[in-house]
């Protein structure tokens, strides 16, 4: 005897999805599910295409993080053209790609925090929904809104000068890049007029961390317990254990910090990761093979990256990282809302790396491409803003792609997002007979913490209405709420 609550679509995220929550007559949550309701099919779309088209084709998966797919595909094709893995490129090739990637991380994280999540912090989860949006942020805290807009603009300018344009660029090609960084482009980003310069971005990144820490201090109990649960965590790390979002080896830790996967060459990811299919979602459920479906699921993204790495190789972000780690006495942090804290530490790291790379003379070199003995198969793995991203391609004798396998970041986070939904639903809806807007938003806040790109699709403010219907076991409508 159950009631069914439907939240469709989930708002202030990239892509389209819905949540169903099943409640018995006593108000107990029996089950909850996050459904991904769009099918993209890019693994099929690229089959039969020349392999060198992949880095341009696959970035159409997403208008928010196209650089991540662009670079993951390029890294896979580096292997196919004989350039090796991440450290096989020329200095200018690797460093231009890194600069592009840091710009992508910077703008994506800023978009998520300031535009999609900060309304919940400024106005509260149960705040007036008419204000709880980016327009409300601009009215309430004009300085914060301007900061978010200008930081994202800066990140997009970094992408433009490295990839050729802000969205769906062509900078990375198999074996390297197709352009270097001119002196004019360097000076524009490094020393441009306030606020669009590297020093201001570092300053603002530090201020964003302070903003979250202030919110955390005033709402500690809620932030620390909201959608909190133990999990494994997986990411790339540099061979020496350093934080690295462009290249490295796979590492996973359990809820206590024990390494359950370490120093794994991502070319062999398929030996360690399996994907489960469930009938009610187009998105798969990955897990570590040796632990099985029940215990092998894991989180990826900012929280996971800070839980798996040993240190961050830039001084200001390292200092922030040490404070982050001290909060849990060095143990993995399993608090979902601390994703935002971790995300902002990554923003600071990217700002520092962008400033460092802009001063590196290697970016003006002309040796752009490396080629070697062609291979038939290659894997590219990169840390996208939302987490670890896998691209795997195999080509035939005619240089056409005959197999493609993509495990996107949000897919890796599928199981933990479902668990976050379930825990939040139990916390806020258990025993309740009437649906309230704050209850619905609380479930969405749990999902938003992961910054999911639910189908690698774009979304638009004001065009994603939310309707929740509560029905009894006879199918009769008990309560219905709607918000635009």
C-alpha cells in the first residue's frame, strides 16, 4: 500500500530528470529513484566516422562542459596515433590542453556554485522560491552575482584562446593541438583590466571559499548531516599522489580512507569497473568489479578528488585543502553538501594553475603535434568538473570508429545520487501527508550538490516547471503542487 510522489523535472541542474518517491500509508519511505529520462546515444552516433572527428563530435554531448569530452576523446586518440598517453605530447601540446582544461573547470564550477547553488545558501532551502534563483541573487547580493558572471566570463575567455571558441572548439587534435598561445592572448588573460585578469581570479576564488565557510559556520549542523552517508571515492591522481585533473592513474578509497584501487593504468579501466543496467533509467550504475554491485559503487567529482589525493600542487589551494582535510581528521569526507567546499577549492587551484601557465614560455612553442606507430584502440580518461570521465575507442582498417564506450561523470555518480535522494526523502518527508515546496527543493538540493549533467544536455532558466503529485493506492490525487 504505497503513495507515489513524482518530482519532474529536477530544476537548477544541467539536463532533464525526475524523481519518484514511494511512501506507505504510515508515511515511511519505501523506495526512491532518480530517473534519467533522455537518451543520447553518442556511442552509436560516432560509429562509422573517421577517428579524427571524435574530439569535435563528442563535445556535442554537452554545452556546459564540452571541453571535457573534447579532451577525453583527444587523449584516447593520442594512443591510437602513437603519441602515447598524457605525458607523450610536446610541452606546448600538453600545457595548452591543461590551460584549456583549467579554464573549463573554472567556468563550469563557477556557473554551478554562483548560478545554481548559491540561491539555496542565500535564501535557505525553504526560502521564497520567487527569490531562490539567480535573479534573486542579483537583487540580494549584487556583488556576488557580478563576481560569478565575471569569473565565468574569464574561464570562457581561457577556453576561447586555447580551443578557438568558447563552446565546441577545435583546439585538441589526435597527437597534440592546432594552435599555440600568442603573446597578445597571454597578456590579455594575465594582465587585463580589472576584473578580467589572473590575479583578480585568484582573489575572487579565495573569497568564494570564505563565502561558503561563513555559510557553513552558521549552518554547521545542517550542512554536515544533509544527505551524509559513507561511500567509496574514485578519481585520477598523479603518480606521486598529487591532485591532477588532466592526467594520472586511477585511485579509489573506502569510507575509512583505505586504498581499494591504487596506481591503476586507466588504459585497463575495464578490468576494474563494470556497469549495471536498471530498467527504470537510461543511465547505468558503475561499480568496482572486485567489490561487486552492493559494495563497489563509488562517488566521483570534487569531494572524491579531495578524498583520494594526497596533496594539491599549488600553494593557496593546498592550504585550503589542509583545512578541508583537518575537518574530518584526515578521513574521507562523506558529507554531500561539502561537495561545494571541495568544488571551490578546485576553483582556487585552477585559478593558480591558469596564472602559472600564462607565464610559461613553452606555450609560445611551435612543435604542436606528435605521431608514432598507429594503434587500433585507445582509452582517454580525464577529470571533468563533475568527476572521472572515460572515453574508449577502437578503429578498423579504414580508420573508422567501430566501437566507442563512454562512462560520463554523472553516470559514475548515479548510485550515490540515488542514495542522497533516498536519505533526504526520509529526513524531510517521512510521516508527512502534505507535500510542501521546501520538501521538494530539499530533494533537489541533494541532487544539485553533485552538479549532475543528467543527460549531457543544456537547460534554460524559466523553462523547466516542476510538478509533484501525491496519489493514494487507488490512484486518486491526494495533493498536487506546481512551480515554474
